[in-house]
C-alpha cells in the first residue's frame, strides 16, 4: 500500500511566479524567491509554515530574471541569506526586534540612600587622609559656643521646612517626584538588513547557481559561461575559476556551457559543476583551483541530436551524511553516483521513459529543453525530483521504486498509473505540461520536502510519514 502524504500549499505575497525555494540549516525557516526579485521567508509554527517577512531582495530589473537563494551554512539568532538576481549577489541578515513604546509614567518618591558604614579594616591609612582628619578636629575645637548655636539653629530651620513639629516628614513637592516611564512591547518585526553586495561585470551572464562553502567564507556562483569564487572579506573582486569566453572569440563557437554548480556540504575543498554536454566535473581545490579531479559521464550508445539535448545535466548535488554520494538529473534520468567510481552510476531511474516515442513533438513544442532539479535526503535513502502535471517523484534508493506526490486529496499513485495519461496519442496542449515542478529541496532533518511550480506563485510542502 502506498503511504499517504500530507501537503501544505503556500501562496507567495508577490505577484510574480515562484522560481526557487529552500530550507535554512535549522529547518525552521523556508525562503521562496520570485522572478521580480522579491524574497519571502516563512517560519515553521507547529506543523505548518507561515509568512514571516517579505521584502525586495535585489533592485528591480527591466526584464524579469530568476532569483537564486542560498542560506548561510551556520544557523544563528539572526539568519543570513544569499540571493542573486542577474549578475548581482547580496547577503541579507534577518533580525527580529520587538519595539517598545512609552504608555504612561509612574510617580515614585525619591529614595534616600544611607551612607555606607565604614569598616575599621577598610579605613584608609594614608598620610593625606590622616592629615585631613586632624585638620577637621582642630577646626571643631576652635569653634565657639555661639557658632555652634548658630549652626544648630540653621539646622532646625531646614528640618522644620521638610517636616512638622514632631519631626515627621511631610509630602514632597511635585517637583521632587521621580517619574519612571512604563514601556509596553509591540508585536515583533523583522528587519532585513543588507550586509554585503557582490557585483560582477556589467556584461556578464545571469547567475543560475549559488552555493556557500562549509566555513561560509567563500561563495561559488555559476552562470552559463563562468564560475567565480567570492570572499566575504573582499566582495569587490571575484576569483575566476572557469571562463568559457576566454577560450573562444565568439559565443557561437562554444561547444558547452555551465548548467549547475555547488560546494560539497561537508568537504570544503570539493565542488562540482555540470555542463550541457552531459559531463559532471568534480574539482578539488587542493590540487588546484581549476583542476578537475574526476569527470562523470552517462554512457549512452545512441548519439543523436535528441540524445545530446536530453543528456544535458540540469542539476547535481551531494549527500549530507554520506560524503561519497552524489545525485544528478537530466531530462530523462535520475543518476546516483559514488564519487569514488566515475565509470558508471550505482543507480539509474528513467523518470520520463514513457515520453521517448514523442521526442519529435516535444522538440517542436520546446518541452524537451525543460530543466528539472533534484535533491537527496540527508541519509541518502531517498531522492526527489520534479516532473509535469504539478507532480514530484520520490525514489527509494534501496528498491529503485518511484512514487508520485500530487497536491490532490488522493493518495500518491504508482509510476505506471501516472504516465498512463501521456501514452500515445499525446495531447501537448494538455495543461499538465505547463504545470511542472522544476525545483525541490529537502529539509535538513529529512522530515519534509518543498516543491516550487514555475508557472504559479505558490509552492508545496510535503510532510513525510515517520518510518
């Protein structure tokens, strides 16, 4: 029996379509971005997420562009968030403050503090202190009786002003009353503060990948033609890792472009990037900042223009707990790799197998160029990716069995039941092709998954049952 999954649909306040969503390292916050640069952070309360704050992350552009987000790797009281739109990267700090307002004042009588009792052991024995005390004693002895009467008479007058005949204190004047303000705390507000801004060259391509290193000091950004390292201490100048424009005089002569890039979550020197040729390049900065230690390529006997397009790597990510596992996605397949073995993947799941007979029609309508992201849970036992029909695919690594997650009141269906609607004849005008899940992310504790739909301003959070 297929287990039931509870989902939550969250609508973004912005009017633009949602293009990216991810969890923070603690799993308490969830960020979603839109094509117009708006950022919305949701906070988990009980078992659901609610809108926490909403602001404009990057300055508005004349043309909408995808906004990529990445959380700072360390959780803190003020979460930090990287966002990139176009060729600009910004680091934001989210501070929650509860403003206080004065509502009234309390009237308090002035408190008279008695002089401290001097201890014998704590008396000062310096010569200067002794001389001053002897001088005071001589003055008191030389004072006449008449002067003492005058002093006592003036002291009685002061006492009579501040008390009655019996010496009891009377009410002080309003001028002597100490007024203390009474504060009341208002509802807490989130104040996004821009900490740092990273600027690329004006003519550089839009950033599609953003990944901070394990120590949080370096950020890896990837565009179609370049990979750059950014240092938080020196945000003005990036370190160029790879630049395809330098190897070719014309952009039309390029044979490949960069499609994804990410750091290893536990091994700081390792990072990976994928290309349109189907290559997944694993790089180790200990061997050199531009050195490629291994290259992973899916072996395919069929070489045609369609197979070249479908082999384009759309995403590649590492597993958090198992540092040797890496998952990648192209149009047809989900591949699970062991980075110690680059000859073949250890798991292959054909997610779009039933679409093979319709490649010609898919090419004519442009659906074959769609890119889908993937994610692997922290333990490395399950993989999730998106597909058409507002549906996500959950893959069990142990059995290589797929389950579909649909935002409907029905239980998830099996793979064959779902693709029955795509069997020939295929109606390409069907609304399921325009409703695709192209981005997904896993909660750090593996309890839930978030999916973003590119054509809507909403995303879905699935709570997985506890095993």
